[in-house]
């Protein structure tokens, strides 16, 4: 049990009976019920003079002790009151004079919370590394470099930075501030903001589960590569294996007699497609085939690591990220130095950064920039709310938002150099243009092109091990964060049932995620991964975040939200942040949604073009999470009592938070 002792003094005439109702952090109306104190037991006792802790007994008037464990002294000066309360008030008259005359009394409040103390981060660095590890994921390594060169190279950095400043970072800051102020997950926080939007929290949890179904499978592929790397000759460097075909062309940097044609396939491509994924055994989504037992074991190992990293809460996961969040930067630095020394590396760098200013006139470039910064920073997944809810109340989350978002963007930029130095090397070796080598985005860029480049380097085994270990750790950070967002949300919503059973709940959640991922482990599992990636999460989470911004800025109110930040941080957000939250961020998100609907992506993987019915299936999966929002709105209006107007008013009226962070309050003398 957590006990917060709050001493409040109110100077009352000795003979006057106090029958007024006091508001200690809640909202009291005459004849009504005090709000915001459902789980608090406030014990009010009256003593002469200033109260000091003592034995829980009663004594005589000269040294009166009261039953709540406080002892008082009849001769107490105003300076002593100020010293004990931390106040420097200028109320006239010493307490001692009034006390000796019997004219004033002191009201002492000991406020005891029946809630379990909320877990907190062991160190500030644990929080920062966890947020950085969440934001910096696999998309930074493969998606940003591809999107950058495709949309004008160095010219793309302009729309990218503009979208980050006016869209991504304000959303990032908003979620950190909300989570830290209300100390709640993405479900229970809505009763303090706008109760009718509580369905947003449930939608976020479902989206997080969908991500867990396919995202961890990519780490299982990386683990398969990692285990296969412990050989003197990497298996994807030769064409003499059982899975290779007649089209396989084995070429190393020393093989000058090998001719590369349009029908040629590299040993790295065949290893990825025919040995790891085995997609040649599945004709498409209509017939996925059997589960690959090798990938099933790899994924089981991944989820085992995840479980033992998050089962105890942020105190354990905060220690794990010291390795999983920092090791990728060490590997990126090593790979950057190695890539810069490869022949042809400069070709890749020039291709990566050469600006094509004409492409800025294309709407597609701005759409890609907005989508990239949104999914890179990751607001709307409930993770930032969950992580910030374990911070101290007065932590400077504004500074944290600027630091972590800047690190994320710089990491994306750095990853581009790591990838394109190697792509330039591959182009030099194949005697092709860089764009012909870098034609594939997504996992193929890592598991085919980069893996093949590593196989051609000296000390290939070493670089292969550290590279795929980096991929696994990048993915683990995001998985820790995504599942912690769900765990925090559900535990905060049902604390009496689940708080003491956290380990069991986490185990059940991990089991559900593993079972849900089985479809991605089949021979056609790569098709399922692509379907989930394109439809199940993207449009749904953007729509959810749009509603979140509207609920906070328009219903809860920007002024109220900024006042919360001022109480928490000591300063009022500037006009830039207020304008972003009210107008620019909603327009930013609406722009992405309309663009997605106007220009739906053409989904294909390898030589498989997704049929029309798979598009309908993808939209159904996406809607299955978003449907929680209108469903809960209807439910909220039905269960609320009163006329429709009264129901609507109650449904949009926030409930004050019970965790008011006040220490000692001394009231003025009457």
C-alpha cells in the first residue's frame, strides 16, 4: 500500500464548528459526491497547533496526540508552520499567539492511497533507451534508404524534415506528455481525456497484436540466417546446395567470367526464397501450405527471449535495452567503416544523396515523407503512452521528445550510408547501375542484397553474425515496446484482476502472439506478412491517431492540455506546439489517409501479384481493429443514464485524475 502524507493547515476559530466540504484534489458539489477519490481514504483529524508524527494514542491538551498518529504542540509559531509546510506565505499573525489564546486550530490531513504503487524506471537512461529502441527499428534500416533514393535522394530530406517538425515530433511530444501526466495506458487514459473515445485504446491493442503476428516472423528469418552463419563458407554464397536451381549464378568479386542476365538468380536470393521462406511450395494466399518447423523453432526462441525480458515490467526490460538498443549502433558504425572501404562505395553514396529537385513537385514524394516519419517515430501504437506513464511526474518529457526523435531521424540517415555503400559495391561487382541492384525494398534488401554483399567480403562469417544479430536486436526492442503497450493498457484497465498476475498474463499474451503468427511460418507465410504490413496496421493506426489528436485538442481542449503540461513541467507550451496539435497534425494525418485511399498500393511479392479478393481481405483486417471506436461510442451512450443530451455531455466530460502531485498545502487564516 502506498501512503502519501499531506499536511494541510486551516486556521479556524476555536468555538466555530467547521461544516464546510473540503476539495482535496477532487471536485465537490453541494449534496453531491466527491469525484476522483474513489480509491483514497483520507483521515482528517483536528489538533491544536502544528501536527507532528507520534504514537497513535491520545494524550492531554498540553501535548495533544490524535488518533491518526500525529502529535501537536500548543505553542507553534508561524515560521514553524512555514518551515514544516514548505510555504513562505505572508499570512498575518503568529500561530503561537492565536494558539495560546485558543483562537485557531490546525486541520491535519493524512491521505492514504489504496492503490498499489506504480512501477517506475530504475534510471532515466532506461526510459530513453527504451524509447529509442522502439522508434529505431527494422524500417530505419531498409525502408528509409529505399524511400530516400526513390524520391529524389538528398532532395527528399527537405519534405522529410518538414513532415517531422510539423507532424511527427508534435505527435511524439503529445503522447509522452499524456502518458506521463495521467500515468495510464492507452485504454484507461481516456476516462481522463474524453470517455467516449475509449474505443481508441482497444483498437490500439488489436493493432499491436496484428503487428506481433508478423513482425516477429522477420526476426525468426534473421535468426535462421544467424544460425546459418556459423560456417566457414556461408550457405548463400554457393550454387551447389540442394535448394539451388539451374538459373543460379555463383559469382564472387574474383569471378570475372560470370555473365549476369535478367534470368539469373543469385545464390543469396535462392537461399532466402527457396530455403528460408520456401515460397516455391505455395501457389499463393489461397493455399499457404504446411508450417516450416525450422522457422517455428526460431520464432519460439524469439518469443522466449521476449517473455523473459518483459514479464517483470519495465525494471527488467529497461535493463535489456542497454544491450539491444546500443549494440545496433556499434554494428552500424562497423559496417559503415567497412562499406566505405569497398570498391564502388562512392557510387552508392552519390546515388543515395544526389538531389533530384524536380521530384519535389510530385505528390508521391510528400506522401512518402509523411508516412515514413509517422511510422518511424511510431505515435499511436500505445507504446509512448505506456513508457511515459512509468516516468516521475515532473520528468522533462519535452526534452525527451526532442532527443529521441532527433536520434531516430539521424539513425535513419546513417543507415542509408550503411546500405548504399554496399549497394554501390554490388553494382561495381555486377557491372550494373545502382538502381538495378536496389530495385527491391523491404526485407529483400537485407536478406538478399546485403547478405550477398557480406558473403563477398573478407571475414564474411564475422560480418554476417554481427549484422543479423543487429537485425534481431532492432526487432526485439520494438517487440518489447509493442507488447508493453498492450500489457500496460490492460493492467491499468483491470488492475484488481491482473496486476498481481502480471507474469501469467504476459505468458498468455506471448502464447496468443505465437499462435497468431503460425500462418506467417507456412510456406506461403511471406505473402501473409506482406498482407498484414500493407493493410492490417497502416491505415488503421493512422485513422486512430487522427481521432486521438481530435479528442485531445478539440474535446479535452488544447488549453487544458497545455495547463496540464505547465503543472507537470513548469512551463506553458509555445504557440508552435498549440497550432500543430489543433490544426497541423490533424491535416498531416488526414493527408496520409486520403492519399492512401486515392492511391492504394499495388501489392506484390516476388512474382506473385495479389488478387483482388486479398485486397478486400486486407481492408477487413484493418477495419476489424478500427471498428472498436464507433462500437464503444454506441455502447457508452447506451449504458450512460439520462436524456440523450445528458448522456452525450457525460460521455465527453473527463474524469479528473486521482494522482494529484501536491505535497503540503497551507491555507489562509480565516
